């Protein structure tokens, strides 16, 4: 630690040492480089005790896994993690509940990258906030220093950490000024909404560090191609926006074409040439009274059209254009009818024991036979069903249909009575006070053994309101049904909660399985998830297994169950039954 923390900041060294929360600075691998006095007195360690240790070495095993599966990836993707509930083992070997927040400082010049970590106890957090305010107000901080510290804090809040561009809040603040200054004289304000095509694929295949590098490169290119007067912001992930006033609509679309051109030139990432394209939605202020939000929203609608027609192009929003919210409303109406008219279908995807290949059960996946658009995947309508509340009747129907089908199969072939039937629950259903009664009635109606039913709930749904989720899960558990955490690894759950939730399995998200054998980081994450599941005494399930190599790797890591195209796609009931007949007779899955 040096005591000069940059010009204009309060005496950072003193602040660092005495802030009423523990501060740690670590290198990229988590190795501790500096700690403050508060951390030492809270944990009971001395500085020499901590020499050579990693932050995660101070945690119990479960939290170590949490740190490597959530904290590190999150730091790499978003650059920061906030308020992860962990435990720190003190010098007296006693565990201390803590809230861990961390931010990554990328390498700059001579300096290596590092990770700054703040550890609070809940009580200390409140103290810290008070302290922050009073530190700024402190009498010994001169007026000008205080002003520049405040300015610095303000600047940080308005800028994107990764690219240095404005963030959403920064854009809003700036646009208000822009609009106020805009006199409309012969020029029109336009928004260019930029979204990279297939960024997720790049991110998934090259890793998040490369993804970040790409975003930084893209930000640089947008800056160089835009006019000096433009306001540029990164709105989220791979979404950027450029706002400026132009002579004409043509001048705005010419700017969009120029941006596309610049973005198409390959970017060098770790010696690899990556070609990326983008889509741009353009909107030009239509009337004096239009607000900036309205302008950005129209640019977003045009962007949607550019994407839908294949990407790598710009589209201009015509003020007469239909609003997709109208489409959404129509879809809600159609879906409501679809649910009552029997237009939903359930497809079943088998899950198998990795070692033996024996079939363990099936997962129900809903489809919608739309009157004009054909058979729709859940991605086309589950979001709409969630927003409109239709996911409750939809979910109830899927559950009942699954149990009805199970009953029918059981009558045809008693051996299928051993299968476990997995059904997905949405966050919205989890908060439904009627949920438990609905499940209970459905089980009774089909005389189904509750243990044969497994309800899958995404990690994100569990973590939005952990306390409420815990109470619903406990009630469901009391019914005797099995519970699974779906898409594990994509949100950030706290191990403390995971230990409390009465779940029976973790389903590792398929994005990590896809990286097996391709990305060392993914193998480490999958291995940690499996260890984490086993550490809390539950099964680990791999989703999206597509190749024999992935299956092999999972077996080697001790994963219990698997599901994926390698074994079978989701199939309609008759085909699933045929698959079961062909594959489960001898308890072995044939080579696909
Ligand atoms: P999920 O629960 O994670 O379901 C697994 C998804 O992965 C399914 O997509 C499945 O078709 C797909 N998949 C399975 N094996 C492979 C593979 O080897 N490779 C790849 N690339 N994909 C594979 P699907 O059917 O489109 O479902 C998407 C999501 O929609 C589900 O994700 C689930 O979150 C949601 N969903 C599906 N049915 C229901 C339902 O009845 N209720 C609710 N609330 N959500 C549902
Ligand atoms: Ca699922
Ligand atoms: Ca899943």
C-alpha cells in the first residue's frame, strides 16, 4: 500500500487502515497482498499469519467452492461482486458471518491487476456507510480535497468500469443536458442503438477475459468512428448507444453504416483474429416534444428489426412503425386461448445415470403449437407468460399433463413407475401462495407417489427472494416431492442459503458443459459445482451433454446424472416411449 491514493483524495492510507470494515487487496489468483487494521482486529490474525495465503483459504470448504464458482467468474465478467454471504474463519478457528464485496482493478502500466475485497459484518456495513459520509465531511479534509473526492465518486458512478464510457446512469445525466442544450435549429437529435451480433458465442467460446477485451476494443472503435461531439455509452453487456445531433436523417444513417464498417474489421484477441459484426437501430427525433427515453426506445425497436433480419445491418425507426408491445399484447391473448384450447404440448427429455447409462427419469419441456407460427420453443413465450401471469395456468397444465402421461405409461408398463418426472417451476409460481395446494391436488388426482415428482427451480428464482423461496421449498418438501436447482452457476447464490434450501440436486448449466475440453475455466467450474453438490450431500446433474467426450469428462469428475442431445433430444410422448423401450430394457443406453 502506498499512501498516495491519487491527487485530491482524502488521506487514503489512514482511511484504508481504520475504515470500520475489513479491506483486503489480493492479486488475480486471490493471494493476499495487503489488509487493513480493521480486518486484523476482526479476524484475530497478524499480517505475518496471512503471508502467502489466498482469500479463499480463510473460508470453510463450501465457501471456498462458492468463491471459485461464483466470485471469480463474476469478477471476470462483471468486474465486481457485491454482498456475497460467506463465512471467514478467524485466528481462533471460529467462523464469522461476513458480506464480501470485491472489485477487480485491471493491470495498468507497470502495475499488475489486483482484486480489492471488502468484508463486512452486517453491523459494520451500517457503520461503514456512516463513516463514508463522515469521512467526506471530516473537518480535516479541506474543502477542495473534499470537492475532488466527491467529484471522483460521482465520476465513478456515471462511468462503465470496463470501457470507461458512460454507463446508463451517466447517459441519463448527460442526455438531460443534451436535450436542454438542443435548440433543434436545422439539426435533429438521433440515437444509434448498437448491439453486437453473436457476442455470447464469442464470450462462451473464447472465455470471459477475451470477451471483456473485445468489448474494450469495440468501445474504442465506436469512439474513433463517432463524431467528436457524440455522447457514447455502454448500456449493458454488448449494448452501446451513440447520441448526437445530425444535419439530416441520412447523415444519421450514414453514421450507422460507418460504425458497422469499422466494427467489421477483425479484432486481435490473444493472437486470434476475431471477426464480429453488429446491428444498429437508428431513431431521429420526430417532434419537438419527444423525450429522450422515447427516442432510445424507438431506436431499440429498430434494432430489434435489424437483428430479426439477420444482423450486420442498420435499420431506421419509422414513426408509424407498429410497436412490439402491441405484438406482445396479441401474443398474451393468443397464449391465453392456447392454454385453454389445448395448443400446448409437453416434450420429454430423458436423464440418465452417467456411469451405468440407466434411465433415471424425464424432464417435461413445454411447447406451443401456435395457429400460424408453428411449434414454438419456450424461449418464444415463457417470458411473456411470466410477465402476464399466464405462467401459473401454464405451469399447472404442464404438471397435470406430465402426471397424466406418467399414469398412462405406468398402466402400459409398470417399470416406468420407477422413473422420476421433472417439471420446471418459474419464479412467479414459486411466489404463488396456491402453489403447494396445486401440486398436492395434481399428485392426488393422478395417484402419483410424490417422490416420483421433481420440481426444478432456477438459481436466479431462488435468490430473488431467498426467504420466501425457503418457505415455499420447505412446504413442497413436506409434500415429499424432490427439488432441483436449475441452471446452476448462472446466478450467484450464497452457499449459506444453498445449505438451508432442502434441495436434492444441482443441475449444472449447459453453458459450462459446452466448455468442457475447450476451456480450462469451465472444467474447473463444473468440477467445483460437482464438489459443492456432494459437499452438501446432494446429486449433481449435467445439462446439455452433447458429446461422448463431455460424458467421459463428467464421469471422471464424479458427476451423477446427465441429460442432453448425446442421449436424446426432448421428444413427444410416443417417441419418448419408443426411446425408453429401446434403451431401458437392459438398463443401458445404446450408442446414439
Ligand atoms: P431448462 O430447464 O434448462 O431446459 C433444458 C433446455 O435445454 C431445453 O430447452 C432443452 O431442449 C435444451 N437442451 C437439452 N439438451 C440439450 C443439449 O444437449 N444441447 C443444447 N444446446 N440444448 C439442450 P427448451 O425446451 O427450449 O427449454 C428452455 C427453457 O424453458 C427451459 O430450460 C426452462 O427454463 C423453460 N421451460 C421449459 N418448459 C417449461 C415449463 O413447463 N415451465 C416453465 N416455467 N419453464 C419451462
Ligand atoms: Ca429445467
Ligand atoms: Ca437448465
